C-alpha cells in the first residue's frame, strides 16, 4: 500500500510478465511454437537513464544484438483511455518501424483502440536518453517504446511520484495493452491475418 510507481513502470512490468506467460504456454509445445524466438527483459534503472537496459544490451555478443529484428519497450500503460503512442528513433519509413507500427495499429483497430507514432531523433552528443528504446537505438537495434505518454516527461517528473499508486492504475487499460502487444506479436510470429482472442 505504501509503494509508488504503479503506472511508471509497474504497469509495464505487469504487462511484460503476462505477455511472457502467454507465449511461454504457446512456445512450450512444439506444435504451437512461433517462427521467431522471443526474448523478454526486465531491467532496472529507468529513472537513471535506463542504465539497466544499457548494461544488459552491452553484455550481449554483437552477433546476438545484430540478430534482433526489433524490440518493444513498455512504459506507463496503466492509465490510458483510448490511445497509446509508439515512440521511435528511426524514421517511420524504416522497414522494421513500419512493421511495428502496422502490426500494432492493425490489432488496435480490431480492438477499437488507437495508436499514434512519434518520431524523435537521438541527440548523440547528449548522454541522457528520453525513452528506453533509445538505448537500443544507440547500439543499432531497431526499437520502439509503447506508452500512454505522448511526450517524454522531464527527469523524474510526472512519473513514479507519490501519487503514482495502485488506486490510480486502471486494470482494464493494462489488459488492453497486454492484448494489443501480445496479439501483434502473435500475428507476426504465426503469420496470422487476423487477431485471436484469449482470456487474461
């Protein structure tokens, strides 16, 4: 009851664990295993320049990093109404960025939700990054951050504060976020043309 950070980024952690659970069930059976390997990472240090993500990525062999098609980072998805934002560093014309956006927006349309795309170049001279996906982009891994926030908050502002408690998080928003990401990953991994339903 005394903990804070329920939305930033407790909501992203809950969503990641649930998506990992769902795909674990599918991938544990060779008959329902998708054509892509999925790697789930839970790192610390979000308010500190996503330091945990940076160290985790740098611990990878370069060949492993180069084998990653793309990464999706989840940030503050626990109190949105009808629209989420996909933040990217690479131009929207990039083939993988198109795949991420089209995959999420097609599923969003089926779920009667909206996703918008925000492109912001990385300032290489500034060691501070605005979003977690920028740590991936600095190492030339295509990535995006899915968030209810349309713009990045200033350092420690509006996120993880004393009012970011359990009572301000909307469970329905998290469930919809899980469905959105899980179904878009399933469409890609199983070459599906339509989304599927499951009970969360």
